[in-house]
C-alpha cells in the first residue's frame, strides 16, 4: 500500500457529462501530480501542484480539464463536457520535495469510461 | 526535451533465468532515472532510481539496474526471474536542472512475462 488513495476507482459516464476525481496524497508530501494513462502507453503528465499552487500544466491539457488543491492536501481533477477520447486511467502521485529526490508514489488510479 | 525509449513491448523469460528489460533515454544535462512496476488494475510501484554515484543501483524485489552514460541506457535486470515478476515495467527520466521542471517522462512500458 503506497498510501495515496483515489476515488472513485471506476467511473462510467455519458458523453457531455462532467466528472470529478479525488486524490488524497501521503500526508507529509507537498507535491502532487496528475497523469493520464491509456492502454499501451506510459503515464502522460497532466499537471502538478506544490502545496496549493499549481505550478505546471501540460500543453496537451484541454481547457475542459481543471485541477485544484485548495488546502495543499487533497486534490480534485474535473473534466467538463466529457468526450469519448477522455476514457483512460487517471493516476495521482505524490512526492516530498527535497526528500528522496522525487520518488513518486502512485495511487491505484481512477478508470474513466465515457460512453 | 527529454524522452525515454523501451524498445521491447514484451519480454518473455523462463522462471529461474536472468531477465533484462531495456531502457534508453535522452535528456539535456544529468538524468534522474527511475523504474516502476505496474500490476493489473493497480497504480505504479517504485522499484529503484539512479541519481548519482554508483552506476549499479539495487532496488526492491531483487531488481537492479545499470546506468550507462555513454550508451544513455538504464536497463533493468534480475538474476533469477519469478512468475510473480510478471507485470508491466516503466522506465522514466527527469533532467536534473537547477530551477528546472520536476516532470518525469515515462516510456511506453514493457510487459514482462515469466513462464513457469
């Protein structure tokens, strides 16, 4: 058990609906990352936070995607007006900056299926 | 820009035999290199990393990896494979640059199948 939790584990939605995922990192970790993983691919970076500040976003990230980490603890990833191409596994990872040189600890992921 | 190549989609090995999963990278400056393992319907689990120092890095579950700067490679190895090692393995790289990005780039993954 890595200590990073994600909810829900699975989400099935219809195209055009909004969905929100939650990530709870390891409590002392100050950096939190979101990735998307599709079949046959490695994790693709979406965005990351240091404490509550969103420091970097992928250029591939559509404006339908938004992420927050309001108190520097848990984070949410929202996808608005979902499309079938959004179907993927969404992974969250956390790390302690200045600690073990950026070893990222991953959660189990949220699998999104857009019908 | 940084990139990772895992040239083999799948590696097959018999239980008890040594295994190698290949990884090559491209990065500006010195690299941080990582190996992760993913079991079905699970997140990635950290195996080992190279930051600096000894080129041979030892990690979890008996795995090790050798950093080769001239060949820009970081191959994952294990002397004796177990059926339970069957999983998806990902190599990742991040450039070590002061004030630079903390974003790692992952390879596409290699499926390791260990036959009894």
